[in-house]
C-alpha cells in the first residue's frame, strides 16, 4: 500500500478488502492515524505511577554520589600491598554507609569499610574481608590484588546531566524509584487520555434493572471500563444506548466532543452496521472491517471529529480480544508512550487438540501451567464461543494460531501471549 494520508485513501488501495482484513494490516493502518496527545501536567513522583513521562528526566546528581565500596572489607592504597606476599597494615578507622571515614589515611594504613560506604580520600582499592585477616587493630593482606578493585565510581550508574528516564516511558515502580534516587520530586507527564464508551443494543439492561424477555445484562461496559482503568485512562461511561439512529447519533456526537477516543460495543455487525455506517460517515470518516480473525470479526475504526473511534463487536469475548489486539496499543500510542513494543509472544507445547480452520488468525484462550518437570505447557480453556466470557476468566494467555494454520494435534508447539500485564 502506498502511504495513505486519509482513511479514504487507505480504503481505496488496490489490496484493501474490508471483507477480509488481516490482523496485521488493520493494526498497521490504524497506527498511521494515531497522533499522540501533547498536553502535559506536573505531578508528584509517587502519583506518576502508570503515567507517561512527557519530558526527559535529567539527573541533577552523580549516582552514586561518591566513590564507594562494592564489598565489605578494607580500603587500602594499592601501592602499600605487595605482589609477593603478606603485608600488615594499621587499621586507622572505619567507613560505614552514611558514616564516612573523615580522617587522613597514612601510608601503611587501611580503613575498615562496608558495602556502599564512601571510599576514604587516600584509598584506591578495596580488599574484601574474606581476603584479609584482622587482629588487634591491624589487618594482614596477601598478594593477588588489582588497583581499584571492588570500587564503584561516582556517577557510574548515572552521571550529572545524563538522562535518567526518557520522554515517552510509562512510569513503573522501577522508574519511580530511579527518579526518587536522584532527588527529583515532581515530573511532567502527559495528561490522561479521555475515553468515552457506550454499549449499543435494545437487548441490554444495566445492573439494577430486571431483564425482560430476551434481554441480557450489559457486561461489555464493565470489561471495557476495567481495561481502560488498567490502562490509566480517564473514563466517561455513557451507559447503554438503544438501537435508535437518533439516540446513537446524539451519543456519538457527545462522546466525540468530550473525549480523545470513543469506544462502542455492538452494532457493527452486518445488517446492524448499515445505519451506523451512514451516520458515522456523516459525523466523520470511519472504516468498517471484517477482520480475518476469530473471535472479533467485525471492527470499525476511524475519526469522529478529532476523536478516534473504535467500534468493537458485541460479543463479550470479541470485545476483549479486539481490545487487547487493537485498542490497547493504539491507546498507549495516543497516551504518549513511545515506543510501544509489541506484546511478547513465545512458543510452548500445547497439550490440547485445537480445532482451527485455515483462513483467519485465531486467539484461543489458553491456560499456561508448568508440568512436573517445570516446563511450561498450554491447554485450551474449553469451548471457544465468542459469548463465553468465562473463557477469558479461566485463561491466562491467548494461543495465537496464524492464518494458514489448521487443526492442532496435542504436542504441537504453539505461540502464546500472556494476558497478565498486557492490560
Ligand atoms: P451485536 O454485534 O450488536 O449484534 O451483538 C452481538 C452479540 O453480543 C449479541 O448476542 C449481543 O446480545 C451481545 N452483546 C452485545 N452487546 C453486549 C453487551 N454490552 N454486553 C453483553 N453482550 C452484548
Ligand atoms: Mg446489537
């Protein structure tokens, strides 16, 4: 495909087939239209957990701040040691973490030193305590040492002026700790992404109402709310909207005016899609796809005003799978994360028989466990219907079966993607 600049261009490319859209191609196409938000705010470092850093954090100090010892032992002058045998040095004092040796270390002297303690000014080498015999205020040290051994240099982790954490990095406990370690108390992060979402369907009732004949409780709004919350978004829950063109149009307009991203579930399958399609093309530019995947075939993506729009399928498992496989990465990009690496996958032996027809990518729900010898194995959760939300509860991974793959016999190596931490 040549570089499309609008969704319309993209949809006119020769190889563009909305009725059989490969997963990778849909992902790549969506990725072209994602412009990260730029608004920022200052927050205390502890509140920045899960937020995306909007500017490099530069270290105002050397880490470590001083030359210090990597071992418990004795700080010495290398020149005082002998390459041929034992020397005995007078112990002039001690340097503990937080309580450095402040005196002068004369020639022929040593200082008792603990891990992390500041190196005495006159010492250049640390002899670990296992290689020293201390007795009566003296220490005897043998041969075989190197100049500067067991010494950690000031600034060797991070020098003054060096970038401690880069812009675009989502802050995990490790980054929060690193930022704290250089004494920085506030950081600039991107504001949270605002995501409005609603469910469509005449059959849906919310918790608290009694479902009538043929009605069901709306669960998608709850899974979507949960996934968005995990991804640190500001959520705007717009409830259930009935399959009424005027109501749906009003909901889209309100959502797009108030959010960076609009997510809906239901109403994008064949038949239902038609009036939604016309309406969305009036409000913006939206593409409707049948993705060559299972579950999660119908998917819509586009822009409504300035908001990005994801129209997810109605079936509860399809909602979650399309969210994991398309929406997650897109939201991270929009939220300013850079880079957004693909979720890792790896191969393990599958102990189940898997039913699979070639022609589309399947995301079966799997359970990764260790067998008696400690090797990881995967099995399928059972029935794979796109309405069986229990399969997502039992699963801890997706078993990703590529397009051309047919049935899978037990013992075959399959690709898995761990769910934990992905959303
Ligand atoms: P649709 O794509 O609107 O035709 O919906 C496909 C299937 O998903 C139907 O069986 C719907 O009842 C079901 N469904 C749609 N929306 C929801 C929802 N919010 N919660 C639970 N099930 C839903
Ligand atoms: Mg529906």
